[in-house]
């Protein structure tokens, strides 16, 4: 005979599962209501600020160093032996690339003094770094690399091109 007054037995843990399920459904309903209320009021704000634009190390071209001023061609002068001497002058100044190491360190300016052989053919030969400021930021290497494409009107002695020594400064300035 079946006892009608007695409730059927539930498996162990069924009440706990029902409570957890009720809480989860209630939280989802609250989140849904908060979303609908936000959308209806038009006050949608991002949960965190948007990311900032990347700074100096983007794929944009690196800033060019400020070129030194080009002097006007000079008139030949006579040396003590009466030989007409015309000093070398730039045809194409060194155009080094701003060093990435200096960009990473946030260095905005630099300067390198070089002494190079000015060849009779109009190219620069061996170069020596006389000074670098600031040191260790890659300015010296960049200045030396930039001399590879530089060209000179060579020194002239009585109208004949000759080798000479040129001393000059390459200035770097990061531009916005």
C-alpha cells in the first residue's frame, strides 16, 4: 500500500543544486536588467579607459637629423708659396638616421664630431670619431654610417683635386 501523506525522497544534494541554480539564474537576470537599463538611459561608459596611442617606437619613419648649414663656395686663396687653394665643400652632406637606441632612451638631441679623409674623388675615406654627446646612445655609429653617401667637392690646389682632411660635426635633433 502506498502512503499518500509522505513526500517522495530526494537524492542527496538535490536541495543544494536547486539553491545554486536559483542564485545563478537570479544573478543573470540582474545583469540583464542592468544592461537594459544602461542601454535605455544612454549612459554607456567603457569599463576601462581606451588604450593610448603607441609612442616613439611605431612603424612611422624615424626623424631625420638636422643638417648642418651648407657654406657658400669660397674663392681660392693663395698659400704662402703662391699656390691657389680651394677648401673642400659639401655637395651632399651626411644624412644619418636617428639612432633607435637614443629614441628608446628618450634622448632628443645629440652631436658627433668626426675627422674624415676627403678623397680627391669627392667621397669620404676613413673617419674617426673625435667626440660624441651623449655617449653610448648610438649617435657615433649613426654618424659614421651616414658618411657613406656623403659627397664633397674636393680640395683644389692650383685647380687639381687632392686628398685632404675634413673635420665636421653631425647634429641630431628629434623632431615632432
